[in-house]
C-alpha cells in the first residue's frame, strides 16, 4: 500500500546538479509541499480489480507520455466504509459498478484527503453525488464505451432464450438430442420494444432492425438517431405490442422498477424480457410471479438488483443465501449472467483510456467533459437529461 502523505514529508529527492547553494552532488533534500501534493494527486487507488483491470489499465498507462504518468495502486477488495482506509495518501479512487460510494464513504474519502472519484463505468447510481458536491470533489464516469458490445450481448441473450440454446447445449453434452421443449420463434417480423434510447439502445435497435423486426421505443428524451429505425410510443402503448422487450435505460428515481406489477400486466402474454442495464429496473418479486403464471414468456438477465455481494466472484463452493436469485435460476426459461455484457477487448480498452483521460483532467485541473460534479456544482440533476448509456 502507498505511504500516506504524512509518512512522506521527509522523503528525499536527489539533487542532479554538482553543487547548489553549498549542497554537494547526490545529497538529498526533503520534498517540498508542492512536490508532495503533485505526487499525491497522481496516486490512484483502484478498487474491485481483476486481472483484466490490471492488464488494460496498465497498458493504457504505458501509452501515456512520461509527463502524464500516474501511480495506480490495485486493490482486489471493493470500496466500502472499511476499505476506504486504504485511500490515505492518494488523491483519487477508481471504482466500478458494485463499489459502495455512498454518503458516508464519500465523506470518509474526503476526510482522508481524496479529491477525485473516477468511475470506470457509465452508471453512477452507486455514488452519492450530492455528498461529493458538498465536499467539492471531482467525479467523472465513462459515459460511452463500445455500446455495440452491450447491444450485441443483449441480442445474444434474446436469441439464446428464444431458441433455447442453453438447454440444447446441456442436453447434447449428455447425449440427448431430443428437440421436445426447444421450440422457438422466428424473430423476423416480430415487434421489439426498446426502453431507453441512449447509445446502447440505439445500437440494439439498429441490430434488431437488421433482423427485419418492427422497433418501438420508450424514452422521455427522444433521439433523432433512433428514429431511423423505429418509432416512439408511451410505455403503456409499447408494452402490449411487443414480443420482446429490452431494457437500456439508466437507473434513476424515475426508472427504478420500471418493470413492475402494473407494467407486467400490460405486456403481451408470452413476451420475453431482457435486461442488460441495471438490476433495479425490474421488481424481481413481480417478475417471478409473472414467470410462475406464464404471463411472462422468458427472462434474460445480465444484471440483478442484489448482485453486489455475488457478481464478479466465484461462489461455486458457497451456499448462496439470495433466495430470489436462486428461485430465478430454477426456471427453464430464465438465463442469468454475471454482468458481462460490457466484457470485450474493445470495451475494456476504451474504458481504461477514458478513465485515465478523466484522471489526467483531474491532475491538471482541466475541465473534464465527463464530469458529474464540477466546481462544487452538480451537473446531473433529477430534472435534467440523464447520462445516456
């Protein structure tokens, strides 16, 4: 772990001139407060790191000019109120989707001298922006990275669910080549609903239009780019018409549990639902009820509301205590993946590059186009257009 700022107040720096003001060559002098502050701002604690995080962030760091180099300190643990102690002596933290950057954690980071929160993801619902605003902290995300990566994975889930590929794979491995129970539907000519038409939603609409589908969308903030592929309707108009519905909206107060008891009743009987955005967009209890009474024809999840304690780690030897998740996994027409839609070489490279660009803006004190809080002023408010993902 890096030393704290207090520990480095007497750290030496080597003099490179033969003699300066009577100081002999190679004699070391204490670092100035300005030097220490500069070093601290370039020191970043990276939480929830896996091998691929190290690989891509390190590669992005090596590609920077020498003058822009930073020190990355990798921690496997997630950021929470306890692990926040690891940030002492660092100017910034780099966090992911399931790190806890709530009000108390933000305050503790601020008390530790941390000035910046760098998200290596688009979503920021795990960060208390109002507290960051109060503390005058720099916060930036990666609003766009290979939207096609997520859109293509949503298609993969849709087709796997629709054509029962997951079940066929398991059957054949046991020598069972029976086709009973594997009947799917041709998606050409079907109606697909897209809830959220940011970059990913538009990419998904473009892909599905290539299959000859009719595309409908709901989003309070309409996109002219989407209108090349389909038309906008209200949510109440859209749901009864769709054979497949895919969620691509950010998690906000207005979208939390957008799929609930009432909206599920509006869906066409037998329709399939895909969620690659945020788990809390759906009311899991109500979805389970709809699966049990067969009004919902299938469910494909790459995200789950309670994923924070489970996803990105191996629990194969554990007794998983999440009864909702375990119930979902008993359904033959449910697919659950571990939040991997973003997981492509291209996306990870773009995320690493953008994260370090944001860090560079923080270090240099430059305006950052991806800022969520700037000059103690929130750039994201409930009545503003959401960050598009």
